[in-house]
């Protein structure tokens, strides 16, 4: 199979993508978070193909992508009012909400769970595709399960060329990490996955604190302890550890590299510098990991961000990407 690269700027891009989806084919699509592997959410065989292509466990749920909330009741039941308060502020955008599944919804989507995760992506091309299709799509990250998420069409082509029918090139993802997932099926909303919408912003809308569990046992996308992983060994380090003799010794080797914040630019070690701004860091994170993963190093040392709420998502991704 030859994978087509469709440019979002081409006049027939949306028509081609929709035609493929209607036939039960898989299409890589851009979103503001990461690139997704899209299938028509009403096409059972296409949904099954997502799990096969990604090598994704069948009990690992998919996120449903809607163009708006007008048909939400077809997919979810017992929808709390705070769903609409959050949607007004963050949808389209990098927020996914976990709701009680409508019994008519296929268990293929939810991994057998009675709950369903829903969001509205914030990308003009993908929203046009969903609207033209006339059905929602399911779209996990367009890569091999457990590996580094893709934030450009090139990443998807590198990972899945020959396995899917097309990739829509809509440019690089402007957020760069996955959506925040909030559980709205319990009396107190809880944070299941930190992501593109930060905790402060959510609590401001809800006028209350969001519960952060020590361990997430709810089945959602991205909740495994080892995820987003490069093939190269990734070792988290703290700023105070960087100058230890052991790490400096490792840094003398051409087989290792340090992924550091740019305020440590004066250190004379093999390094790649990252922005101290959380939004800019997030946008670059997966792309930089991919570059370093292909560079032939035996080990990547990565500086942990501050333990501040705005860095919660990046801390989560680093810990999961480095877990062995």
C-alpha cells in the first residue's frame, strides 16, 4: 500500500480524506494536540483496523472526536451541566471529557468500558473533514502504540507509511501534547490525564478544585505507566544532579546527550537546549525526542521541569517516556 500525502491547502484534500473514511480506510489527520489516526466512528471494521495498525491493545479506549456537541446524546448519557460549561470555554480545544456511554455505542470504541471519552479538536481542516463525513471519528495518536507521539505529517509518514491510506498535512501541531482528560462521571471531577489545558484554567471555570488521584485505574487513552517512549534509553535528572561527577562523566561521551532548559546553555556538555516557557516546550517536546532518538545516542538525559501545576503534563510525559 502506498500512503498518500494530502496537503490541507489543496482544494480536493477534504474530499479525498472524506472519501477514504467513508470506505472504511484510515487517514492520519492534524489536530492542535498531536496527529491522530482517524476512522469513521460508525465503521466497526475501520475501528478494528486502528488497533491492528497501531498494535494497540483492544481494551485501550479511543477518544471520540465530534464537530460540536449537538449530537452528544447519541454517544453519552447522564451528561452533567458542567460538561457544557467546560465546552463553552475549552471546545474546540485540548480538553477531553469522560462521560457515561450511551448503551448503543460500540464497545470497540470504549475498550469494553461503559464510559466514553469525547472532545472537539481545534483544527480547521479536521473539523471540516468530520462535518463533511457526517459522522464523528475516533482518532488515537497516529503512531505505533506506546511510542513517541507524532506532531507533524512527516512523523506519521515515518511511522505508518504503507500501513494506512493517507495522511493530511495540516502543519505542525501548535499545542504538541495530548488533550487533558477530565472524568465527569463522578460527583467531583477528577484529572485522569494532564494535557493541553492546564489545571488552573479548568478550576477557574468550575469554581472548585479538581481531584487528582495518585493512581488512575480508569481505562483511558494514555494511562499506562510506560508510554510515549523513544527506543533510546531516557533518564530523567534534576537540575541539582546535572553537575555531579557521575553525570559529567557520562556527558563526556559522544554516546549521550542532555536535554536541558536553555538557562543552562553555558554548561560545556553534549546538550540540546529547550525553552523555559511551558507552551513552547510542549510544542517542541515530541519532535525533539524523535530527532534525538534517531541520532544514535545510547542514552538521553532529560532535565525534569519544575514541580508546578503548569508543568504537570510535561512531567507526566517524561516519567512515562522513561519508565522501564
